[in-house]
């Protein structure tokens, strides 16, 4: 009985100690806990800021400069024609067939 109760007692004590230490005493620093107070924006200020952001967005959309999050090389990759892809496929197929014929690749491992 002691063999079971003693380890359970230690585990229970650890659980209670952890929860007791997790409860921090006191409050957060009142000076740094909140942002500096400011006057709320008026509807006219909000509308002016929205118009400014809209104008900046329209100018950014029309410019050719690379934008944040876009890949500069997107769309510049060489695209192969159907004939080139078919030729590459035939070349790979012939190489695989030759390897199978030599016994380098088993029939099911293609």
C-alpha cells in the first residue's frame, strides 16, 4: 500500500505546487500595460485615410515594380512544346526499357 500511496502523494504535491506557482501575484505594470491614450478618429479622418490608402493601392497596382510577396522570375520559365515533351518521354522510356533489358531494374520497379 505504501508503494502506491507515496508516489501518488508526490505526484499530487507536484500538481498542486505547479498550479499554486502559476498564479502570479499582483497586477501588470500600470505604466506600460496600456497604450498611450489618444482621441478617437472622426469619420472625416477615417474617410480621408481610406481615400489615401486606396490611391496608394491603385498606384501600386499600376506600377511595374515587383511587389511584396511576388516572385520576380514568375512566368519566365521555358515552356516545352508538345513535341519536345513527347521526345523527352520517349527518351526516358527507351532508357528505362534498356535498363530493364539489362536487368538493372526489375520489371515491377519502374
